């Protein structure tokens, strides 16, 4: 799966969350998910993580966004849409090289 495909899934899930929760935001790769000017609260982040994992599973890709690697990272992979896409892409690399 390409980074562009990953980004498409992540942006779609975040947009759907925003629409369903009356969050007015333009979603692109630079959109902050957490921290200052974020579009997600803590429950929103959990919902989006589950929805992204589900969308990826529908593409026969299994990743855990709540893995120890994600949670213990010095710099959170949930900062922005792009950071999350990079994290997901990184999780797929070893699998694709096997």
C-alpha cells in the first residue's frame, strides 16, 4: 500500500469523524490531530484509531495503532495526519520486505 493510499484512508476517516461530530475543519496532511489546534479530543482519537484500523483491515492490512511502538514513541505519531500516515507506512515496511 502506498503512502498516498494510506493518506486517503486516514483523511477520509478523520473527515467522517469531523462531519459526524460537528467539527468544522479542513482536513489535509498537515491537520493536527492532537495538541494545539487539534481536531480530535481523547475519545475522538480513540474512535479515529479504531476506524482507521478497521479501514485498513478491509484492505487486508493489519496494523495496531495502539502498539507499544506508537505509545512509547518520544514524538507522538498522532500529532498530524502526515505523522500518522508516516507511522502506518513504517509499520508496513517490514511486512512488505518479507
